């Protein structure tokens, strides 16, 4: 593989994006797509590349958070049950891009604002297990949005779990990471033919994002307080929301 300067610059940007997103249990698909789009990579290459990176980074991120005990299978199970079939459905529907991007973008920005205002002060208090069927419905909604937007769904799942009191900030990071892995894996199975468009630079991009994931998960597990995690998550939501509204 011949490495050019532009490939190294893209890799550095992917590394920084991975640090930011994985520190709160996300894999970073939306920021990877934004970076590759910014550098004018072909659209046929961008989607499968982001999906493969998402699966690898979500695998590593979920393993690190689960290994440290920041995970709750009883919360994830019903959410995943609802999400998987509706992620397929969302992927098949070709809604007007400007409509769903505007709606989802606003939702993410409102969630970000809520995290850093007085509403965010209720997070990590009065935690409770989710009602099974309500969690299935929530999962179906998030899965549908994930399929519609082509993301892993973590940007929708994290704030919902926190606001509903179904998990602490660190536990939510672990739940989101494994949820993203499941969603992205099924997304790749549904679009398996797209892997023929993977670029020669993929190994370089993968090394860069894995390095970023190692740094990011270390920050999230060892150094971030609950308050810092909320602020970083709010930043991630703002970036994702603005990307949907502007592009």
C-alpha cells in the first residue's frame, strides 16, 4: 500500500475523532463519515469504510468498558431486541433526506443542551431497571433512526438511557458500545456487497482509529468523572447534530 500525505492527515483526523467518541462509549461512525466526506473520498468508499471501522472500534470499546464492569445486560437485551428488526426497516426506507436530517439534528442538539443544564443534574440519581416492553419500544425507535441515518445508534441511545434513569454515565457508555457493535454488524450483513468498495488505505485508517479508541476508552474509564462524561457526550451530540443540519 502506497501511503500519501493526505492519507496520513485523514488518519490523524480519524484518530482524534475516535478519541472523542470512544471516551463516552461511541464508535464514531458519524465523525468518520464527516472526515472522509471533507477529504472528498468517493461515496461508495465512505459508507462501507465507516461501517467496518465502526464494528472494529465498537468491539474494542465494548470489551474495555465491559471488562471494567461498566455494563448492564438487562438494560441492553430488550433494547437490542427492538432495535435489530427496525434497523433493517429504517435502512430500507428512503425518506426525504432534508426532512429526517433536520428532525434528528434538532433532537440531538436538544439532548446536548439538556445534558449540560439543570436537567442533566438528575442523571445518576434514582436509577431503576427499565420496564421490559418500554425498553423494546425504545430500542425499536432507536434502531429505526439508526437505520435511517446510517449510524450505530449510540448517539440516540446514550442520552435516552441517562434521562430515563436506566443506567449511570459509565454503565451507559458500555451499553452503548455493545449496542453499536450489534447494530453495525447487522448493518454490514445487510450491505455485505459494499465491502468490495473498501479502500487500500483501510489498514492505515483502522490502526489510527484503534489507537484513538485506546486513548479514548482510557480517558472514559480512568480519568473522566461523571460530570466530564456528560460534557463530552454533549459535545459529541452537538457535532453529530450540526453535521445532520449542515450537510
